[in-house]
């Protein structure tokens, strides 16, 4: 069941080690009404394809030797309402710094268009709850963004597939760092809606 997706989880999970402390991150990739997700309680390189849990959009585990991440409600909540093929969640340092300040990531660099025109910040709710999922999905819909900061928690990024979701997580983390470092030296100007629109058109035509 979902063999290619479970292999993708095994292949990409180790990338979380560079992005998030300990075992605080998770990721998933979807096919139709099911998704393969990282298991809970094991290192990112400590499981294989058969261990990878397969979960329905109702949150039922239907395959896999190991239990899924505690953030299943956030993954099901996002897949049920957004057009997403994969999800990456981290506590990456710079994005989380913005999140604990309760600040969104504004468009100070054109690469933000990899995920939208800004990265909003969702209010706090305990991890692993439907309340958190609702806050995140609502902010992503309102901002038309493929990424969202989670107040006092971290970052979630969606993509059409797992490689793009992982890459866009790295972009957001880097931009959060650039933004916070730039603010040590001045007040960075924001790109205009029109300027961002031009970049979005270029990405759609030629790629990044
Ligand atoms: Zn988390």
C-alpha cells in the first residue's frame, strides 16, 4: 500500500535532521485519500518502508509497523482542505524565532514566491490537536500561502510533492534568517504586490 510514497518518506526523512532539533519534525506524502507519514519516536534514519504508517484522511492508520507522528491531525486537516501533495513540519530555528515573536514573514526577498506572497503566523494551540490544524489551515487559506508559522511552535510547509515541500521549507527557513538578521541593521523594505506577481509569473513560465 502506497509503496512509492513510503519509500519517499524513508528517503526524505533524514533531511529533517538538518532542519529541526531532536525528533521534533515530521513529514508526509499523499496519494488520493491516504498518506504515508514519518513514524513517531524513532530517529529519522531508524525505520524502513514497512515501518512507515499509512493514514487515511480521517486519521485511521491502515498500514505500517510503527505508529505515526503525533501531528496526524495537522496533516489530515491540511490534506482535507488544501491542494497539497506533501507536508513538512519543523521547529527550524529561524522560522521558529519569528513564530515565537508572533510575527509573519513579510515579502523582503523574491524567493518568498516559492510559497506565496507572505508566510502568515497561526495562533497558538497545543501540538497534535484539531484546534491547531484549524488555525493553520485557516491562515494558509486567508494568506493564499503554502507555508505557515505556528506561534510558540514552528513551521509547516506544503508542496505538490515531497522534494518541493522539503526545498520550500529550506527557502522559508533561510528567508526567516535573512529577515531577522537584516532587522539587526535596519528595516528591510517589502516587495510590492506587483513585483511579487511578476516573479510568480516567471516561476510559472520557466521555473525557479
Ligand atoms: Zn511541532
